[in-house]
C-alpha cells in the first residue's frame, strides 16, 4: 500500500502546482513517505491509539515532581520519520538536494499523507510549524539562535518540537480573558499561572505562550508572546509542572495537558504589545493544517469505504454493484477531489501572505483570512461526515475497533473544535465582511474567475452568487443578532461558490473524467434536495470516477 501512489489525481495536482525540478524531488520523496505512512506508521498509530497512549509520570522514586510524559517507542520513531522529511524544517531552510527553500505546498502534501494514518501524529507537527513561523518571523536574533535550529531540525541536531499554549480555564476562545502573568526579574521574565489545554505538553522542547506582563492593559492588547523552553540547560524542568493529561475522545496519540508555570524562564518574542496579533497569524497557519488533516481523514475514510464495497459480498452481488452504494461512493469521491483541489490551489496565496512577499495587497490578506475560515469550517465538518459514511458502508464491522473506521470518527470530531468552532469561524467571516469588505472582495474574485464561461453548470454557480449578493445586502441593515445568526449561512454559501468555481476550472480543457467530476459536484451542491432525478449520474459515472485505474490521469505524470 502507498497513500501517495494510490491517488493519481493528487499527484497530478502537485505536478500542476510545483515547478518541474521541485516536483521531481517532491514526487520521489512523497512516494517513499506515502508507503511508510500506509504501512509501519499506520501500525504504530493503531498501537498508540489502543495500547500505547501517552502516560504522565508525575513523580520519580524519591517523590519529586518530574512531570514527564511517556510515549511508546513507535511514537518516537514516527516523530523521527516525520521531521526528518523536512515537513517543518524545509518550509524555512534550504533542501540540500535542491539548494533552495521548500514551501507550504510540499509540507502540506506531507501532512495530508500523515493525517491519513493518524491526525494525532500531525497535531505536534502543526504546533511545531506554528512555533517555527513565530520564531523565524518575529524573534530576536538571540532567541532565534537559541531555539530555531532545533525546531527546524531534520536530523542534524537535537529536535525541539513546538507547542502553542493559549487556552486558560476562564478564557477558552475568549483569549482576552487570559491571566497567566509574566514577572520581570533581574534574570529576565518568569511566568506564573496555568494553561488548561496544552497539546504536546512534555514532548515539546519550546512552547509559544501568551502571558500578561505586570501593568499591561486588560484584553488581548495586553498579551505578550513568549518562547518558553520546557527544560533548562541542565536538563531540569523549567518551572513547569503537568497537573494531568486530558482523557480525550480521539487523537489519543498527542498528549494534551493542564500545565502550571511556577517561575518558568521565558523570552519575549517580537513587539511586547503585539503578542495576540502574532499568535493569530500562527492560528491561521494551524487552521490550514487543520484543513489538511481533515482532508487526510476524508481520503482515508473514502479509501476504506471504497475497498470494502468492492470486495464485500451481499445478496449475491458486491456492495459496489448496488446503485445506492455507487451513489455514496461517487459523491464522496467528487467532494474529496474538488475540496482537495480547492485547498491546494489556494495555497500559493497563503504562502505569499505568510511570507509577506513583495506585491502583497490588502485584498490578498483579507481573502487569505476569509478562505482559511471557510475551508477550515467546511473540511472539518466533512471529515466527520466522511468518517460516518465509511462506518455505515462497513455496517456492523465499521463500529468495531479491529477496523480503522471508529478511530477516524473519533479523530475527525476534534477537527471541528481545534483552532475555532463553526460559530467562531462564522464570526470571523462576519468580522472580515464588516471591517474589510470581504463579501464584496469575494464576489469580485469569484465573478472574475468564471468570467467568459458559459453553460448550465456555470449558470448554477451564477445562481449561487446571486443568492449571496441578496444575503449580503440584507445583512447590511440587519440587527447585530441577525448578523451573527446568519454568519454561518454566509460562510456555507461562500464555500459552495468557492469550491464550485474550482470544479468548473478543473473541468475546463481537461479530460472527460474531470468533466464528470464537475457535473456531479455542481449538481449535488446546488440541486433541490427532494426532486426526482431522471438521470442517475453518480451511478452512470461510477466506473470512470471510482473503480477504473484512472490511466488517463496517470498519463499526466509521464
């Protein structure tokens, strides 16, 4: 098995997005990583979830608090295998073989494969990516030299995984209510207080922590960003204790803890008045990681459902011979394919904004934030839906832990919570519309992308755009309650348009299969839910979209 070679559409998409030299390198590396993810890393994930979950060793033999987190040897091997690929490091430093820096497209392609195995393995990678970004972008040269080579390690030095500690008991999504304090001493800053949901605790070498300096104002404006090493140079804990590990529904591989700071040494990162702003940039990066993890679960759920349907006998036929099964599989396939394409086609804009490249406009920044909110919300919800569909395809077997499907559902559910729930993302969309005119910018962009295109499927998308225009006009004069109430409706309509525009682009000038994927996607997205369908396109197109070898797509890679 190989998660990468088994999805030629994704491979073709990367060839489209990367230059020839980079694709040749990435294709080779992803083939190796895809095989490892589908085999030994997958076995380690199963063991970690069922028998080898992280454990807190609170005290040593002498009764001293050591707050050590035990993880199994397979987990440690997966950490080594993942980081040595450059999944974090090559976003910020040169790939030796190419003599140039990597990019987020390649990193997120690696994350997509890893998440098909275990989203709990990808969470620490996400946190380390966010830590690397904050250090590289905003830390002083002294702080960079202290931490960044370790955070970017690909095997040449000791790895420091990262973490981002925001959540406090009284705060949650209301980060402005945070009270962890930073006290200045002759030796620098010391942190005091607790973080209530701290993922990668005990495994990270350095954590990025928001804290309030003495005398700083209340709310988010008074928060400063600090880099906090987990241990001192002598190997002892840096004034940090773990109260307990969280007993989570899913992603059991990643240790999430309640952490107490008791005079932890901390280093200011960037402008002390902009800590919240910095962390929100890192949060947007993590939201894209969350999106990629969701796509990975969607892909694994679809693959498991398809393979089961193709081999399972029922009532004298294979499951995949029945029209309802064909309908389910085709709809999953086209949603996954279009959604994956939408996310990865958007990444060049993300890269441009995150690196603050020359020519970045305010419009780019606004649309970047809007697309992140839209795609994070949609993919997280679809990951849960796909996991549910895979379980239903398996029937009773899908509910048994011998199969991967229960873990997919448990892991998928956290993706709707991490980095912002649907309500929080809806409010983000509303804020972007009211403060930066994101609604109008989005409409302009979508209209431009389909300008000159004609046909019934284009007309359906135009119909969705007209719906959005009317909704935005109504919201301008609506009460605050009405605006917040309808914010998720706006987000849902926007993502339908965004993905449909990408589906139209996919079918433009490509082979017959891409055209059929677009047709099913557009009709499923915009149809009336209770109309009688004369033509059963998902059934008619099953062979081309799901069961054939896809030789035409593979030929694109030759």
